[in-house]
């Protein structure tokens, strides 16, 4: 199998719609503002890469390494990020609405003001993640690990946290209307 090596390359604002770079070495590449809609990036190494404000709608990023990546303001609507490593990533204001992040590592991730509306995050590690002012309306966080996560002022309306670990998580000011808590009980007040 051919495996592209673009480590450290500058592809700023590149049009890469539908590209298949499965298994590619894209560590530290600059893809800021790039259009990667419908791209296949399975098992790629994007560690330390810059994807700020990139369009990653419908991207397939399963089993990829995105540790310390910059995804600030990126659009990952309906992206597939199963078993993906996003530890310590910069994801402020990212759009992950409808995304699938099952079994992903998002520990210590910066996701303030992120849009995770309708995202599915089963068995995801969000320990010590900053989710201040994030929108998690209708998100599924079943069996998630959110120990010491900061969810201050987050919108958790109708979110599902069944069997989630929320020890020492900061929920101050969070909107919890209709939220299903770890014990299965519905939080029916603000």
C-alpha cells in the first residue's frame, strides 16, 4: 500500500476534497483553511498539524493520531473519528455536530465553545477536557470518562451521560434540562 509522506508540508487552503490519504504521514503539516470534505484519512499521523478553520465535513479519520493538533474553528460535521487520538488538541470553537467519536482519546483537549450537538461519544476519554460553553445538546456520552472535565456554562440539554464517570467534573452553570445523568435519571429542571 502506498503511504504518502508529507511531514511538515504547507498545504494552506488546499482543495483536497475526496482525497484518500489513508496511512499517510502528515505530522506537523499545515492544512489550515484547507477543504478536506469527504476525505479518507484513516490511520494517518496528523500529530502537531495545523488544521485551524479547515473544512473536514464527512471526513473519515478512524484510528488516526491527532495528538496536539490545532483544529480551532474547524468544521468536522458528521466526521468519523472512532479510536482516534486527539489528546491535548486545540479544538476551541470546532464544529463536531453529528460526529462519531467512539473510543476516542480527548484527554486534556481544549474544546471551549465547541459545537458537539448530536455527537456520539461512547466510551470516549474526556478527562480534564475543557468544554466550557460547549454545546452538547442531544449528545450521547454513554460510558464516557469525564473525570475533572470542565463543563462550566455548557449546554447539556437532552445529553445522555448513562454510566459516564463525572467525578470532580465542573458542571457550574451548565444547562441540564432533559439531561440523562449517569444513574439513568433525567434532570428535569434548569
